[in-house]
């Protein structure tokens, strides 16, 4: 009798854990898409230009990209519950700062704080879940539910953003995080159990600082170049400083005994190709998504609410197809699925580059859906390919690295494609023409990556026997393509 009560209690606690971690990741993923729907209203009310909108998005994504690996190490060393709840508290407080921001500068500051909170919250939530399910089979199911339930945030973002912005203005897209965050902190303090990994490596402070500064200065040059002039001393200096800082980062990481980014992993062709392709996926996906609501509002004259609904085909396609991508890769191989996915995404973006102000929505939605299906087919298999290229004990690290490369691609996508639009406009082209050029550029790069990935993965033996998942001796490691898919979103 006592045993049955203990079992029931264990199931209840695991259900609460799953709910708490899912809601936390839901909040992070919701923020990825809900803000995009509010960009036109932000531009109008904050009296900013395209450069300001780019910073609103990239200030958040940059911090997530650069601190994601450190957030996972923090969780292992100092306690997963502590880091998770701290991340939730910072993210929630930052959301309030964003909502109350009186100017663009304050909003960007709030977005930076949000990025710091998300970089702690996201890996800690997955580590909590993995530690609570030491049996591999149970862990796969739990993480699958975590990915599916929290991933609803991706599809809900455009609609929720459109509704809230239309009714209350852009601050509402940030205030929606407040009740979720408060509930998570209150429930988490009472119900979550603390776990940690005493053998976790030390925090790589020099590597973290150099990576943030290096990518940050390059991003500054790309975003501000259109406004200040590409040959201005400030922009040329930022590019030079970025290159020097990133070179210093590589030099430091090569000499550290426990680097945040072990460069030796990139000696494996499969690992290098997978991360390269994932960078392009982040570049094309986030860079193009940045302009969707702006296209529908400014080019086709839609309301903000309608624009949010019109962007749904891509999000829904990704939510529906993503759960099957890992299975398809296990059955047909990474090379086939990833190459097909990149090709579909590239074709969808090229097709979007041919949409104009008078194009009916019946001839637009399938282009978004095609791109969404393509991206969904790449995310999980690329992560699985990277994990297959390393030892079983390094599966969690590989998953974190490829998630980081996707975020870096996202940062560059918003910056570079925004630069393409501004460059076309500086030559006298309309905003519509600039958007078309940006979509075509993203599509062409994605198609070129499909060819590159198909050729190089074909020569990588680990991809051939990737159907068999690897098991790790570390209960907190993510080691199969199905598990890895959660981080790739």
C-alpha cells in the first residue's frame, strides 16, 4: 500500500515537473514569434526605423546565443532548480521592463535582460527533466512531451501577438509573460527538487566574454552599416574589432583544458557540416521571419491582427512536421532528409521573393508552408547528425553547441537581410523590392547549403548508421536525435 502511494506521489511530482518545465520553455518559444507580430506597432509608436527593429530582435537573440552553453554549465554546477527559477525570474522581470519601456533604448535593455534569463531558463529546464528521468526510454518520452507542448508557443506567437497588439498595443506581448512567470516561480519553489552535477566543468569566463563581444561587434557593424555608411570609421572599426575578438576567442579556446567550445569536435566532418548547415537554417529562418509581419502590414496593407494570422502557415507546418523529422532521418538517413528539407525551405523562400503587393493570399500561404516544412525537416536531423559525430558522453555538449550555432545564424540573419533591404532602398528601390531581394538572398543561400550538405554528408560514415540511437552514461545528457530535436527549436 505504502509502495503504491509512493509510486503515485512520484508520478504526481514528475507531472508537476513536466508542467513547470514545459511552461518555462513555452514562454521562451512564445517570445520568439510573438514579438515579430508587434514589430509594425513598435515602429509606429517608438518612432524607430528598420535599424531599431533589428536591435529589438537581435539584442535578445544575441544574448541567448552567446550564453546558452554557459547557462547549461551553470545549471549543472550550481543547481538546476536554482538556475531555472532564477532564469524565470529574470525573464519575467525583464518582460515587465520591456512592457514599460518609454523609449527604444529601454526596450533594447529589457530585451538584453530577457536574453540572459532565457539562456539560463532553457537549458536548465531540459536538465531538470532529464535528471528526473534516468531511464533512457522514459526520458525520451518526457522530453518528447516537453518539446511538443512547449513548441505550441511557436504557433501561438503570431496569433497571440496580433490579438494583443491590436487590442492593447505592443507592450501587451511582453506583459503576457508576467502571470506565467509568477506562477512558475511560486510552484517551482515548492515542487521542484534540486539536482546538480558535481563533476561539471568550470565556467569558461574568458571564452564567454570574448564570444559575446566578438559576435556583438560584428552584429553592430551589420545593423548600423546601412545608417552610418559601410565605409565609415565606426563600422570598419567594428568589423575589425569583431574579427580580432573572434580570433582571440579561438586562440583562448584552443588552449583551455575545459573550453566552452571544444574546437577538436570540429575535426569531425559530420559535426562541422551539421553546425554549418544549422547556422544557415537559423540565418534563413529568423532572418526571413523578421520581415513577415512587416511585409503583410506595409506592403499588402493588412492589419496587425490579420498579419499575425497570415504568418501562421509556416509556424503550423513546423509544429506539425517537426515531430516526424527525427523518425524520417532514422529511416532514410540524415543526408536525404536534411538535403530535402533545405531544398524545400530554399524554394519556399525564393517563391516568397516573387510575391508583390497585389498577390492574393491564396498564392502566398503555400510558400510560407513550403518553407516551414523544409525548416522542420532540418532541425532535428541536423542536431542528431552532430550528436552522432561525437562520443556518447558528449551528446549533451554537442546538442548545446548546435543550438548555439542556430542562434548565431539567427543573429546574423536579422542583421544581414536587414542590410540587404537597406542597401536596395539606398539605391532608390521600394521597401517591397528590398524585401523581395532579402527573401531571394535567403533562399539562394539555403539552396546552396542543401547542395553542400548533401555532398559532404554523403562522405561522412556516421550518417549512414545513424538510425541506432546512442546511449549515454550521463543521465543528464541528450543523446538521440529525438531528444536533440527539443533544443533545435
